[in-house]
C-alpha cells in the first residue's frame, strides 16, 4: 500500500483519493467528537480513548512498520506537544458548552488557520472561487456564534468561555493539521508516522483521566468507559489516518477544509444521538459551513 500511495501522490488519482479520504475523516471525526462529549465526563472519555489507541498502535510501531528515521524524533516531539495542548483545550471547551455549540466553531475556525499555514509552509495557494468558499464557511461560523449568543438558553453562563475556547482549539487544529502534514511527508513510510504518532500521543491523557477519576466521589464504572474508549480508538485510527493520508496525497488546505463538512454530521449526531436541541436555523448555518467547503473543492 505504501508503494501505491507513493505512485499516486500529486496525481489526479491522488486528488480523487484525497477527496474521499477527507470526507471519510469528516464523518468519523464527528462520531469521535460525539463519543468524547457523550455519556461520560469528556476528560475521562478522552483518557480511555488515548489509552486504547496507544495499546493498539504499540505492536505496529514496534514490530510491523519500519522504525522512524533519526530526524523524525524531533517531529514526533513537536506533534506530541501540539496535540496535548489541543486535547486539553478540547476537553475544557466540552465542559463549558454543548456539543452542537463547541464542535462547529472548532472545526470551522480550524481550516481558515490551516489554509494560511499551508500557504506559508507548503507554498499552497487558493483561487478566487476557493477564497469565496472560505468566506462562506467563515460566515457560517460567525453566524452560528451570533445565533448562540442570542438564542441559546442552556449553559448560558459559560457560553462566552465555551466559544472562546472553541476558537482557540480551532487554532490548534490548524497547527496540528499543518505540522502533522509536514511530519507524514518527512518519512518514507506514512504508516511509520501514523503508528508511532498514536503510540506516543496516547501516553498523557490516560494519566490525567485516571487522576480525575480517583478524585471523583461518584466514579463511573470502568467497563462502559473503556468500551467507549476502544470504540473511540478505532474511530481515531481511521479518522486521523484518513486526513493525514489525504494531506500527503494532495493539498493540505483543501483536505482541511473538506474535513469540516463534519459540521453537518455533527448537527445530525447532536440531534439524533445526544438529544440536543439544534433547530432549523442552526442546521442552516452548519450547512453554510459545509457549503463553503464544497465551494473550495469545486474551485480547485
């Protein structure tokens, strides 16, 4: 498979594969967000997920894929630090606001920053039509934020903090997307990057989650929590793996923007699964974010 990936990098076939990988990542990332925000405390769920994918990735990193080249260790250290800050911000945002409030703002601001980063680091540029798509996407984000300010009733006292944390988290989404795209291009075998990344990335949050669990008076049962963690681990593999392969095969900025069609999936999951009130106006604004992503792809 590594050979096939190398053959289609930068080709029309690679562009098509990147498109489908980014859309798959969009759906899976919405599922991942719902798993973290769902039944259990977001910090505990994230810890269970990271613990699961760390254990699952370890045999592949140590015994299956080629070992990383010497220059990759610095890249892994940078990726680890960026992802830790991102996950802390994400969990904090979920404790302050509803899933359908936090998720769209995080995923909507992320690609805007990523497009700028891709231009500075990879020399990527957007056409006028693509910038129009970015503008539509940003309009949807700010429209959604304004709607939440005006109409949201639940968690009203923490709304400002939730939106501020969501924007900051979006900045770190852009940072990790751009940095990880650089990392997966810096090694001959992309699966070396993915396997080692998951093993290293899963080392910290389980410790934070365990300490939080021990301090709780009413501790949730570990069985259901770890079941959710294993499910989240598998989703994380395919979600993150898909978007990283998409950034290796084609433009980082386009892949990042396309992934944010996850906001539509998030709206549906929040309404159908988490039983959060979404409403037609918020759905329309989320759809506007997705429309912006489509315009970016069509204008490329």
